[in-house]
């Protein structure tokens, strides 16, 4: 007959705060401190624990990477849009004669207020410009025959 292995005793010294937390946790779970400590040591020594933690961290980093990629794309679109608008505006807007400047400033204030109101409505209920633009710009051009083998 084979005799079952008997548990072995281990004496450890714990910081008083750790010992208090261990005792509180054991009391809440209605388990012995020894059982809680054994489970914690087993979990710490388990090779699967590190792999699960690494997998969870990797998944989270992948999600963050995708978000950052979308943000970079959105900021790039915004910068290009602003640059195109400024270039167009500068090229097509003639300088005003001095007597008309005051009237133009007053009209510009009204138009700016209308712009802010329209922007607020668009941001509140969408759709967003980034949703209207295809994720992969080159794919949309490939379909039209504009971008061939790269």
C-alpha cells in the first residue's frame, strides 16, 4: 500500500499589515489562513498564471495600438483638411478695401456663430467625418483604377 503524502509545515514571517489582510480575507471566506496562503503560493508558482497575465496584457496593448492608429489617422485627416481649406481660402479671398473691413468683420462674427451652432449639431448627432471616409483610402482608389501595383 502506498501511503498518501502528508502536508509539510512551513513557517514564514509576514509583515503585520500582510498578516492582518490575510486574516481578514480568511475570515471573510471562512477558510483557514493556511489554506489561503497555500492557494496564493500555488497561484504564484503556477506557470499558467504568468502566461494568462501576459496574454491579457498583450490583448490590451493590441487594443490600445488600434485606437492610437485610428487617432493618428483622424488627426492626419484633420490637419490635411485644415491645410487644404487655408490654402483655398488664401488663394480665393481677395483683400478688402479699408471702408468695407468693419462691415466684413461684423458679418464674419455672425457667420462664425452660425458655424459653431452647425458644428455643435453635427458633433451631437453625427455622422462624423471620419466615419464617412473609407478606412483604407488606397483601397477606394484601387477600385477606381487610380492606384495600381505599388
